[in-house]
């Protein structure tokens, strides 16, 4: 075994989207950076999450949209070409090759060390190559950034591990469509994969102990549940899995009520766990296997809640548990990188002088799209979350299908919108849209929430006619004059066509 040593300004452990963005931004800021990656450069999102899963979903959503319009008789009853869908998915996953990503690192002036990174002391990282033949010791002059992400949580259910369950990785990279698929978990992964594999021809059973999409507005979850059932999904809310076994190619999932579900594959989608085991956190007073807590410029916090001595350790992306979404990880990466560059230059970074060096959106303006049928697009707080947080809030609702643009978009359009208003300040706390093709509505809501745009000003952001975005006007009309009656409630309204308003 050979050993080498190198000093660099910033060491980034993890080459996914968050890690890549940190490295790119600190290099643009004049520092040197090394990315340490044991798997594929590009991370979970590129090969086993965002890109391949949305590719699996897109063909089905396009077919659904076409079938919702008259004049396309050849599509009535049409089904997907499964090999073509899987081949398109493969292209978006780059055939599970990171050659293009590695080439980008090189072009950006970022070094790559392939292997398993482990912190062995302040600013010290040891990397063992994948084959364990070489050791590279890295010293970071300014910062070590942990961007190792998460893995699927595998709970201790009797027989589960031996049954070789799919996780999100196996589902995203599947080379076949099982005739019967049991999905354990009703969160985003479970709901999206149930949608995808149902469209691809599987008979899907969803076992959702905590309900379907439990963190979104209830009306959105109900619309998705109705759609899944209509597509033939056996949706069992409240079902608890007590055992799993695989016998002669058949998976048998035992339930708490004594019944059993048979399937050809079982997909586990019950949560995530941080990739920090074996990372060497104990060498700097933290615990291996734990989530990394951070302050607003993404510096790691110790057990006492204060910044780790020296302020050299950062954590960005899913590993810090602030918002397990790729776009939020990239946002955090930019904030952390700017903070690192500023501190390296000796610049002040005190509270009130942080500017863009903070990740405040993680608390109040996190957008997310669930690519089910219908789509769910949301940002900020739900009505229930606002109430729990103590806001004097009001929820305002409108049927999206009553907007002229929606009725043009698809016959029988069914969807619903809600905005949650802070009555004390007259600004949006959150917004949720559930309906076909609502994903692109969420950014306008994100701007309104993040910018704390007063309701009185939103009246002057006039939506184009006839588009689905006109739902904003209808929501404002339903809200009425600013500072209306307090308390979380629901207001609705109807109006279609070219009439006044």
C-alpha cells in the first residue's frame, strides 16, 4: 500500500450535486478544491433519484395529458412502450457512467480523488482508494465540507433484509417491470414509484402506515390517492408491515392485521439515513452515523450546539437534515462556498453582515414538486404547520379546474390550490397546488414566500390569460381585502371565462 499527502484549500467529501457546487464555487472564488467520491461523481440525483425517476414518470404523464384531450383517437387505451421508457431513463442516468461528470470537474479545475474519505482530525482527511491499495492524506487549509448525502432507511422488520428488497436505487435503475410490486411507505418516493410502475404495467399495492404524502396539504394527498385508486393501485392506508419473506421468487409481506400481500418485488420507501457511518466524526468530537447539525452558514455544530472549534467543518445537502432536496442542497452549497471564500480572505462574517452566506430559505421557503398524477407543487408552510407555529394565519382555497386556462389545458381538469396567509403581516406563508402539470406554478409562489411580498402588491402581479396561473388572481379575489378575518379557515370562489376580474 502506498501513501501520498497533499494540501489543498478545501476538501469536499462527496461528489453529488451539493459537493460539486461547493467545489465549483470555491474554485471560482480563487481557492483550490479536491472532491472525494467513492461511487459515481454526480451522486444520487444523477443516477438513482431525480433524473432517472422523473424520466420513468415523464412518458406516462405525457400520455395521460394527451388522453385528456379530444382529437387523438389513436391514443385511446394506448399503453407505454416499456423498453423505450427504460432506454430513455438509461440515457438520463448516463448509462450509470460518470465520465461526463468527471470531465466537467477537470474542466472546472477541481481535483478528484476516488475512494472513501474519513476525517482523522481537524482539517485532516484520509482517503482509501476503492481497492484499498492506496491511501491519500489530505490537509485542508480552510475547510472540510461533508456532502455525503443519505441512503434508504432499512428498518428492522423480521425477514426484510433477507428478502432483498428494492430501495429507491433499485427502483430507479430497474431493468424490468415486475408484474406485482408492493411499495412499503407512502411518502414522496413511494407515491412517485407507485405512479411510475402502475403506468408501466405493474399491479401495485401501497402499504402506507402513516398515510399517503403525510406532509402535504390533506386535499393534495386525497387527490393523489383518488388517482392511484382509479389507476388500479391497491392503496392501504394505515397498514403496518410486520414481516417479509421471499420464497421461490415470491415476496410475502405480512401485515399487522394478519393478512398477507404477495408480490414479485417489494420496494422499501420509509425514510432516509445519513451517510456518516465510518466518516470519522468521532475524531473531532461528533458521533459517526449521526446527522450533522449546522448553523446558518453551514458550519457544523458540536454536541453543545456551538460551532465546532476552528469553524473548519461544514455540512451541505441531505446529510444535515435541513431539507432533503437536491435544489436545497445546491442552494446550501452556494451559501457555504461563499462563506468559506469570504472567511479565507479574512472578511467579516458576523450576523447582519452575512448577505448571501446563509441558507435561510431552508426554514421558510422550501419548494417541492411531487411528480405523481396529479402533480403536487408546494412551498412554505401548510395551514396545519402555520397553526402549529403560532401564526395568525388564514387558508384560502380555489378549484383550479374553474380557471379558464385549466379547462383549456385538459377536459375535466381536476385540481385545487391553497395559499396560507400570515394575517399579522399580510404576506404568504405557503402555497400548494395539486393538479395536472402544476409543477411550473411553484416558483412564483416561492418568490412570493421568500420575498415576503405583501398581498396588496401581489394584486399587481397580473397573471396572463388564459393560463393556469390565473388561479393566483382567483385566490386573491377569494382572499378579499388584506387583513381579513383572522384564524385558519377556508375561502373559495368560482369563475370561468372572460368575465370581469
